[in-house]
C-alpha cells in the first residue's frame, strides 16, 4: 500500500468533519473519493497535505508514518495537490507559480531565464502555449486551473491529489488532463480524484471510496458498482428522481407565453458579436457552447457588467449600464467563478444570502433581522446547505455548499429575470436534482431564466430554448423537439476543427 | 505586450524624469553632480528605511515602528560611544542585532497572535521611542575620531560632486533589496503572502518564517538607517525622525508598490525617494516657496498613484474577462 490512512479524525467548532476515517491508496491506481457536499473530502485531503492538523489518526506513506506539519513538508514527501479552490497566486507570473519553491537557483539567486524554460516545459504536455512571464491573473480560470494541475503533477513524486480539478475545464481539456493522469498511473503514482461528475469518475477511476457525514461508507472497485448503487452510497438513500422526471417537454406545441424582455444589439465587437434576444415570462433559455466561446460574456452584457445594446420590457426602456441598475430592474446573476465573484467569505451564511436582496432594496431600508433569518433558514433547508447554523462564516463551508449559498442569494431576491452561469458546478447529485426542481418551480411562478451550462443533459432538461454560442457569436437557436444532444453538439462543433482556446 | 504590473514602475520613472526636466528648465545649474551627491546624501537614511518598508508592504503588511527605531538607534550609538570605550563598529553590530531582533519579535507576534501588523508595529513605535527616551532626553553629540572619518568619507565625482559614504551605503542597500525581493525564494514568498496568505500557505510558503523574516529585515534596515542618520547628523536625539515611517510609506507608494501587497518594485522605491528629494531640492533652490510645498506636491503625487492603481486594477480585470479566453 502506497498511502494508508487510519482512524483519521478532524473536528471544527460545531462540526465533526472527519470521524474515524480510513483510506488506502495503491501505487498505480486512480482512486475516486466521493461524497455529498460537506462529506469531508476536502478536509481529508487537507489533513493529508498538512494544511490542517488532524485531531487523531495515522497516515503512512510507503510504510513510514508521516504527519506533515505544513504543505511544503507534504510537497517534499512527493505529494502534489490541486486544491478545490483555484489555489495559485494571480499576482505572480505563470512561471513563478509553476516553479514556486523549486526555482532554479545559482548562489541563492533565482535564474529567471532557466525558470521560464522550465515552466514552458511543464506546460507542454497540456498543449498550452502561453506567455509564462505574464501574471497568472491575466489568464482565464480554465488556464489557471491547468497551471495549477501542471504544478501539482510536477510536485507529485508519489501521490497526486486532484480535488475537483475539472470544475472549470471543457471537454477537450478534461480529456487532456485524463491522458496526463493515465500516464502518471502507468508510472506507478497513486492518484486521488475528487469529482461530482460521475461520468468522469467511471471513466477514470479504478477504485472508489465514499464518505458520508465525515464517515467512511465503502471502498470498492469501480467495476463492482453502477451509478445507482454509487449514488445510494453517497446519499444514504436512493435518489428518488433523477433529472429526467423534471424534464421540460420538448414538443413543438408548447403554449406561447407572454412577452417580457427584449434585448437588442447586445454585445461589442471583439467580445461578443452583437445579438438580439427575446425572453418570455416563465421561459428558460439555455446557453450552450465551449468555455471561452462567449457564453459568460453574453450574460455579462445582459446584466450590465459590460455595456452595449439596449433592453426594453412592456413598460419601456430598461437601463442596463451597471449591475446595480440591472438589479433594480429585477435582474439577477449568479456568476460562474463563485470563489472570486460570489462569496464574501467573512460574512455569515445569513448575511450572504440577504446580500442581493438588500442591494436591490437600497441600503437605506435594511431587511429586518428576523426576515433575513427566515430567508436563510428556508434556503438552507431547500438547497440542503450543510452548515451548523445560519451564522457560520461562509468561508468555513465546504466548496459545494458555498456555491449553494450564492445560488440562494439570487433566488432570495426573487428576480424576474435570473441568469445562472453553471448553476450546478461542484454540487453533488442529490442537491443537483433539487436545484433543477427549484428551477421548474420558479418558472412556474413566472420568473424567466437564462441558464449557462456545459452539461448538455442538464441544459436539455431545463430549457425551453437553447442558444448555441461559438467563437463569440450566437450561431444557432434550437426550440421544441430540436433540443437534443446531437443537435447541440453539432451546432457547437459546426466547423470540424475545434478552434484553439487560449 | 508589456506586463501591466510594470506600468506603475514606468509611471514612477516617467514622473521622475519629468520632474528632472522641470528642474533643469527652471534652474539649469541643478544638473550637476553636486546636486546629485547631495540628493543621495540627504536622502540616504530615508532610502534605506524605505527598502525595508517596501518588503513589508509587498507582503501586505506595514511597519510603523521604523521612525522611532531610527531615533532609538541614534541615541543608542551616541550614548554608547559617550559612556563606553567600544569601537563604533562594535556598537553598530550591537545595534543591528537589537533592531533586527526587535523586528523579528514584532513579526513573530503578528504571526502567532494573528494580529494586524498595524497594531503590533504601532505598539513597537511607542516602545522604541520610549526606549530612546530612557537612554537620554537630550540631544547627545557624537565625538569620535572613527565616526568623523566616516562622516568625511566621500568620492569626488567629476564636477566636484561628493558621493558620500552614506550615499553609497544607500545605493548598495537598494541593490541588495532588489535582489532579495525579486531574485530569492524569500522574496517570492513575500510576494506570495502579499497575494493571499491562505493561498500562499497551500502553495507551501513557510508563512511563519517568512513573516518573522520580513519584519526582521525591516528592523535591520531601520537600524542601518539609524546608523546612517547618526553619521549624517553627528548626534543622537530621541525626538528625531518623527513621522519618518509615513514618509517611507509615501516613497514606497510613489514608487509604484500597491499598499495591499503583492505588487511593486524595490527600484521604484528608490525613484520614489529621489522624486521626493528632488521636489525638496527644487523648493530650496527656488527660495521663495515655503517648505510645506514639498508636502503638498507629495500629497498630490500620492493621490495620483492611488488613482493610477485603481485604473490599472480595472484594466487588468477588463483584460482578464475580455481578452484571453
Ligand atoms: N475551515 C473550516 N472551519 C470550520 N468548518 C469547516 C472548515 N472547513 C470545512 N469545514 C466543515 O467541514 C465539513 C466538511 O467539509 P469539506 O470541505 O471537507 O467537504 P467536501 O466533502 O469537500 O464538500 P464539497 O463537495 O462541497 O467540496 C463541512 O461541514 C464544513 O462546513
Ligand atoms: Mg470540497
């Protein structure tokens, strides 16, 4: 056994995050670590890499007991990690990030040129040809993610840990990552893989360990498990309804809904080719496309984060030059990159949920505390946010639960037009189904939604209409029975060469 | 395409060059090695302490104690030279040990207690000033042959300008600071902590060691600055250099570093110091302007840089979401 963990325990104030957990990793295997949001996966990883001190338990690596006191110690032991939060420094160059702690030196001085060469070499396997002497923060989240992976791979002499590494990657990038991981497996590394994409788990892993509420549930070969059984292990019960039961019927005879918003000439050359969009009451418009195709930018125009174009509703013009005005007009936007755009880590769950509603009302009219508490409790229950109570700092929630809080914030505002950018990223299967259910409820009440998602199944399940974005242009609009995986895929990859992303 | 992080540095250099041109047009004889020599000598202590401050600010911290530490250093040297027979070099060594340890202790407290640097170094500021008073309440002249030699040591540049010892010490310090900040792993860790302490920790930065190191470095520089200041003034006075920490911070910001940490250049700080010195020289040359004009111009420059930094932040955010995909 390469790595083995015995009776690991970690306590946070108010939560027992890990309770007597065991975990074994063989050399040359990909071992998936699964569980609901807040099950304790990231905590297990952080105990292993010295980011947290466990309260009890033993960790053995190659037969020797270890207790890394800091992440640098773990790195020296040959454990490379990609943490769930994109965890590199935007103010350093790509090369500095990649080589951090292992910079080539002569007489104590970092050799910048050698470092640049080393960094270029590290990125080669990922087909990423970027200028490594520029600040990391200037690149997209996807590129930052790949850089983080490249760094971890380079550090992993024995063990590579990937905590939701694919959250912001598109299909092609995921395939590239998997190739790299398979190569490392061949070389005899042990790889820990955390993901909520079960398809990816089945594609890549050899064995699976499931955690639930901080306890070890099962460890098994992937061949012994199917999707249903796996979900049962994770949730502790069968998933009553998977996506399909809620699917919007896609027949062409759908009733015409009343018109609500008309957007004209949204966009700006170089960002997104100007587009028109009509949204009806209670309608769900899906936006499909590869990462970097202009999906997110389209949404940003609609929300006034970028200016260009006009919007009208039945009462006339809707000013959209700033997000504040958009919010005042009843718009909402749950962004994709919730770590940087969404969460206020130091505020409590309650305060985070009340934030958008408060902004919409204006700060002069504070929401009564009791009302805030009611909202918070309601969404904690509805979205199954795992927290000891509503006053907990959001920064102390698990990654998936933080995302639920951001969603709750915009839902609580009860906007008439809500944009959800990747609403279910990093959210477990159970909550995933619950969120789709919620979307249907909201639209039944008349709210219009724009949903951006890379998961076509999800998009098909919720949308009345799907718009496909490619190369910063809206290239197709599918309605009714045309909304199918094959039609969307065809439209996304219309030209057989898939354009270079980067 | 240049890296946008270089822009504040370019702006700093541009402002300095413009200031030089203005001075030259008004007073052509200012373009002499004499003025240059004086500029370096008069601002030597400030330049040295600003190098330490740059490292601190790069890490997202602040060190308010340095002005008091300089005053303490002057008094410490003067009193020890008066009351003992120790050679000045030994006194210097002792002093540097004391101030470095003082800085390290503050760094340790900041890390262990997870206290804001502002509070801890504010306490340090009062402590050091108090310690200076404990040694003496008067101005103590320094009367020592070796000391005199240091004061008179200079290299005569072409054009009769004097490149003094303390001016050279300042330039060397800047060089050392540049290497430490930009070419060592310690420096990389400083930038990392300035970019985000949690992330830095996950990347394997030894946060405790680095924090202690940062404030120890600043303490050392404050001590060295104190030595230079005592050579410059030839005395020790507990009320000296009140507010120098703020002047140093101003120099760092004018030099293009961002106060919240994670971005900046030590070389920029040198230019910041020289710009401030130049303004002062200009006012002296003019003769009719009163000295508070220095402060007004520095205030305006500070504002300008804060605005510039905000603009840059916008720019890089816009590029991030608009340019690369
Ligand atoms: N720094 C912290 N302080 C307090 N509680 C914490 C902290 N980090 C995690 N927790 C708690 O520990 C539990 C496990 O969290 P963890 O991040 O390990 O979940 P996870 O399995 O990674 O979930 P996800 O799939 O959402 O990432 C959660 O209840 C969380 O609230
Ligand atoms: Mg997690």
